[in-house]
């Protein structure tokens, strides 16, 4: 369905763009998601479209937090669902986390479609449809979460989150793991673990680390202790600026 020659130097990037376009056509991704993707691509280009070392350490720390959580939830929006549906299901299975559809531009129809799409990719249970919990400090629609999902979670992974909501979730005392290619974004800065990497590499990266860290409490503790959020953000910014 995608006609991009594999020999094209920017093959991955073009494939990613097609997935977002298809997501919009299928009613999974919002039209604003196209703009968000464009912004992300620009940062990824400057990062060399690769996972930098500090992002890999962030992915390992994120895996450790997910494994060590009382209740971990992986939040899924329209961009994440279009880009890495199967990978999100695998991450949830590898860490014991719940999947919850949680949208910035919330519509019931899009939530249903994303939940169906995740189920088609192997998810058993998908939260986000009950919406009986609220994040304080946000307007009504953007505040809706499941009380027994994000509402109850101690650790939440939020890919490509809006800054306002990332800050509001952080204020609830939840450990926030954020995937965002912009190291200057408020979401990345509000995160306990900012992961400055493309979601298409970050989610499989976290899953690989989770498999490696499973059943090893010492290694999980070490991954968390070794990770420094401020250093990771500075490192990513330096990489984007060309190593200065
Ligand atoms: O599906 P919804 O309604 O929940 O909406 C989702 C979007 C992403 C449209 C919404 O949350 C939004 O508008 O987000 P922003 O404010 O555009 O922020 C998205 C952030 O994610 C930006 O800092 C981008 O650089 C970054 N980003 C975009 N694509 C990727 C990315 N980070 C990692 N991987 C990507 N592929």
C-alpha cells in the first residue's frame, strides 16, 4: 500500500509519513497530528535519525520504571497508534502495563477506532472509554482519563504529549515517561524520564530493555540511578546543535 523504494535515503522517514497520512484517512489520527509529525521529523533529521546514547539510557530507565511500577499505563494518542500499534501492544505485554487511549483532541469516535486498531494488533484490554476520572487544572475534554487507568497509575508513559497535560500529570505526583523529539518542549522538561527519540525507535527500544531487565531488581535500580534527566536534555540539545 506504500510505494516508497527501499533504496531511498530517507526510506524510514517517508514510510512514517505514509503511516500518519493513512492514520488520518482511517479516522485514527487528528489533522493536527500531521503538523506534529512534521515538527518531529525536523528534530529527527537534526539528530541524524538515530537513537543517541543518552536516549538509549532514557529508554532503559523508562523500562525499569515500567517494570517496577505498582500500576503502569501506556497512554496512546492518534499519532502513536498510527505509527507503532503492534509495538505498543508488545511493550504493554513485556512490562505488564495497561494501554489507555487518551487524546488531546478528544472525540468518542476516534477513541473507539484507536481501541479497535490496538485490538486488531493483539491488545486484550484497552482503557480510555470510561473516562470517569479527571486530571485537575485542565479544561473538561482534555482532563478526561479512566479512574482505574491513568487516574490510578503511579507510572505513565506519554508519547508526544502536549505540554499543558504533561505538566498537569506531573503535578499529580505520577512518574512521567515522555517520548518527544523536541528536548526544549514543556513535556520533555516536565518528565521524570524524557526520551528524546522518534517513537518508532523509542517504543521497541524500551521493550528490548524491559526484556533484558525483567526479573533483575538490581539492574532495574541501576538503570534508574544512572539516568540524569537534565543531562539527557542537554545532551540531546547539543546533538541537535551539532555537538557544540
Ligand atoms: O491524537 P491526539 O488528539 O491526542 O493529538 C496528538 C498530537 C500529537 C497531535 C497532540 O498531542 C499535539 O498537538 O502535540 P504537539 O503539541 O504538536 O506536540 C507533539 C510533540 O511530539 C512535538 O514536540 C514533536 O516534536 C514531537 N513529535 C512529533 N512526532 C514525533 C515526536 N516525537 C517523537 N516521535 C515522533 N514521531
